[in-house]
C-alpha cells in the first residue's frame, strides 16, 4: 500500500472513530451540564484556578450524581488517552480531587492502561506503515533496545515508562509496529506509570492549597519524597528482575 493510500486509510478510519467518540462524549457532558445550576458550565481547565473551580463543581455534583460524574470522567480520560491528546496531568490531579487516593489512583492506572491500549490498537489497525515512515529513526532505536533485551521484554517496557526515553504517546503508537504483545504492553503501562500517577493524584488531594502546579508545603513535600522513594524502589525491582531473567553464561574450564 502506497504512502498516499495509507494516509487516506488512517485519516478516514481514525477520523470516523474520533467523530463518533467526540459526539458520545459531547452528549455525555451535555446531559450532566443540564444538572448544573444556572450560570455554571463544564470546561477543560487550563490554569490552577480553573482546575480548582472544576473540581469544586464536580464534587458538588458527585454527591447526587456520582455514577454520571464517574462515567464522564472515565469517558474523557479514555478519549484523551486513545487519541494521544495532552492533558493526563490535569486528569490525574482531578481524579485525586474527586475520588481521593484509594479510588483515584487505581482508577487512573487502569484508565491509563486501557486508553493507551486503545491507542495501540488504533495504531496497529490504521497507522502501521504511516508510523514506520514518520518515526523511522526513533523506531529503529526502540527496536534495538527491545531486541537487545528480548528475554526481559516486560521489564524493559516498564522501565521505559518509569524513565521514558521517548514520550508515552510515541510508545503507544510504535509498540504494534515493534511486535510488542498487547498483554505485555497493557501490564507495562499499568505498572510503569504508578509513581507518576501517584504524584498527580496526591497533588489533587491538596488542590485547594495549590498556588501553582507545584505544591510547596510540608505535607506535599513529604508526599513527593515518598513518591520518589517508590520510584527508586520500583526501578530497583525492575533492575533486579532484569538481571534475574538474563540467561547465565556458561564458562568452561579446561
């Protein structure tokens, strides 16, 4: 298939799915907007003040319309992940503000994995040749990394999420072209983004105290130190598992 045909197929296929998803998300948001007080509206926040305002608005709605608020959050999160739309930081912080750490953290971890897997499937169905041509040099680097450590593929995939050499959206798009199995891809996203998701969700818990996108109080400082500790611990586990799974060399003494 030529480049022009591949591009046409990708634009038509992904475009159709994008339009259907956009219409569904719009009606879901519109139905919840009808339950708002006059003068209030739903929006995607661009500043910390707007994020606080949206969190407060959805929190008040959550008391009476929890299933609807949860469904809208899930739909918006998967929409952004599936089509590689920036904003996971804001959505993760919002999850912490709305659902707390116990619910918010596992929720965003699962949504991250499901949304990224949807992007993986869309790339595999419609963008195989296109992605290979647009990101040839990066794919070559990633392929070499994965080939060199083929015996511990899962742990390499997790480490790429913990310490990304490439942005997450590129990993989502390129994984089908690199022959990464979907189940390993899903697990790597689910586990590899836990430290990042933890920091974001925990930040959402202290959203009312935020003066900027960083938290400058003792509580949040200890939280970030704890997250950094979990990040280091996770990296050590990945390193240990990788070494354990490496084939041992046999040395013969004559």
